[in-house]
């Protein structure tokens, strides 16, 4: 004869006194000893019996993250944030990291904006979170552009003159360059050369215009000056940024070291691609390939909340390039 079904419909029921606590304690012990799969199974069993406390849910979320069960880890973090944990900011950092692993870059950008608006970010963390917000915004924008990039057809492009271009804001210049990508730029090659050789033009803008000339194999001599260096070249036979030797060496080393961390790899490659454009036609001169690759990996992993020992000189170098790629005025 079966026992009566106790408290049906009244929520979670602890079948045996102390069972939930025993399961949680064992799960925490396993997680603290890096046995994440076994720990997560016990956490799930325990949470069928009752509500988890702040400490247990925090350890469960980290354990799920370590096992790369990002969807479930996100759910647990949301449960934890809903109860208002004492270590709110630490839980939020984990939550943002998980969202990045799930490629939810726009969501991360919006959450960080809200954290700034509500003044929940400690002052000493503000710079890191500002960089993180901008990086997520860049990646989200790049994802959208694959589907929304407008195409300029026919003769819609107005005449291009260096004088007019130099009067534009950086954002207007970017829009103008985007229009040029769909046109035959040879009629404007001398005007483009005049802009590239102008000292007042930002390095990122110079590079984008040079890339236009290289992509269309325009035959003219142009001198590119930036970062205290000057190089004379002909776009007709000059490689694109991703075809330069240092870019290939650095990206290969990073891809090799982050092969098991796809989201971290994507962030790193996004930065490298963007920085290669800022530096173009120069590369990461003055630094060894291994040094630069390690710098990018450390730089990105700190954005994911990891504590890393970093080469201050390399980090400053990367931060300066990142600032040059931000054309907000």
C-alpha cells in the first residue's frame, strides 16, 4: 500500500529531514575539489527538495560555468540576483561573463549601462567596465552589420574631395568611407591620397582609406605617416592588414592557445583585427610575437573577470590602440 502523497501542489517538499543540507554540503565539497560534473548533479538533486541559499547557489553557478554549462549557469545567476545577494557585484560579474560566452553581447552592453546609471560599479572597476561595454558594443554592431549593411548603387555617391572630407566629423568620415566601399574610387585616388597624407587625420581613418586603395589595387605612390613612422608604398601590390606576416603569426598563436575557449578567442580576434587596422600599414613593431599574443590573451581574460599577471607595457600599448579605434567624439 502506497503512502499518501504529502502536500501535493504546495511546492518543494523535503522527503527526509536534513537530506537537502547533506546534498548541498557534498556538492560544495565536490565543487571546491574541481569535481564539477558530480557537484552539479548533486546541486540539481538538492534544489528539487527546496530553495537554495546564497552561498550554495553561488558555488553552483561557478561550478556550472567551469563545466561550460552556460545556459544553466545563467539561470542560476538570475535566481541568485533575484534574491539580492550580499556579493551582488561579484555575482553580476559572473553573469556578464556567462552572457559573453553565450554571445549575448548586446545584452552585456545594456546591463553595464544600467550598472553605471545606478552607480553600482565600484570606482576602481569603472575603467575596466567601460572598456568591456565598448568592446561588447563593437562586437554587437559588427554582428548586426552583416545583415544590415547598406549598399550604394548607381551614381548615388557624391563627388569626393579632400577639402570636404577634412571638414567632416570622425563619424561622418566613417559614413563616407562606407559609401566609398561600393564604388570605383579610382576617379578620387588623388583626393584620397591627399587625405591619407594629411597629418590631422586620425590613424584609424587613414588606415581605412588606405585599405580602400589596396582592395581596388589603385596604382599610385602614397606616404603613410603615423606613430612617429613614415612609409612610402604603392597600394597596387601592398598586402591587406590580415595578410601581413605579424598578423598571421600573432593570430595563429592566439588561436592555438584559446582553441578550447571559443568566446575568449572571438574577443581576442576581434581586438586583433581592429588593432591591425589602426596600426596599418605598420604592425606591432617593437614587441615579440609571443609577447603580443600573451598580451591579448591576458587583456581579454581580465575582461572576463580573471585575475592575471600582465605586462604593463603591453597592456598600455593595447589600451592606446583601443582608444584610437574609438571614434566617438
